[in-house]
C-alpha cells in the first residue's frame, strides 16, 4: 500500500484517537461546537456556521445532512471540525462567508486541507497500523472498523478507488 502520511492533528483531537471508531461527535462537543443533524438539500453535506444563538461555547455550530449515510455524516463532521481548527480565522475576518465554500462545491486548497485533516481525525495512522497488525487489512474491513466509506479508506491507504 502506498500510504501517504501527513502531520498529526492537534492535541485536542489526539485525546479522542484511542480506538476506532473515533468519537467525532464527542470531539466536536469538546471543541465547543454544537452539532445539528438535519435534513437539507441533498447537495449540501454540511456547514460550519458562526451562530451565537445556536452555537456551542465556541460560538459555532456544525450542521450535517441528516439524510446522508452515517459514515458520510461522520466524515462531514470531521471535515467541518477541520475547518473550525484550520480556517476559523478566515470566517471571523470575513474573508470567507460561513457557507460559501459548501454551496459552491469548489475543490480548492482550503477544502482539500479540510479533507486531509478529516482523514487524519477519523483514520489516524497509529490506529490503522494497529488494525493491520491485528490482521485487518482489507480496505472494506478497515472502513467498517473506522466507520468511514471504503472510498475514504482507500484514499487514506493510497489505493485506487
């Protein structure tokens, strides 16, 4: 496997990465995010919004599309957590509208960076290595263990999708 390794997530994230699946909702709450699981336009997976009325202690709320599969919602939440950790300053400075990237379906550097961190959050290498050492090597089995899509796991492992 051609596994591409990136930088480790911040310490606030690592404390939640003790076993698979990573408890991403608990992580969001620890970061002060309020999470809403609501059906919306099928084209929108999720969004991070500065919301003093409905946000958590951080003043932010994450909305994930309740109509999507559980694994898709987990990745979406991890993606929005990544935006909160990496790009909150852009929202606060007004450089990016709170949901402009989500509505535009742009695959730009900011979205790619959030996707990479989402993979780091949900599929940390030390847990993947641990699973492989225990004999769980098939991408579908690893995906099931980590509660992510097989496509996401294959990308993480550097395999064709």
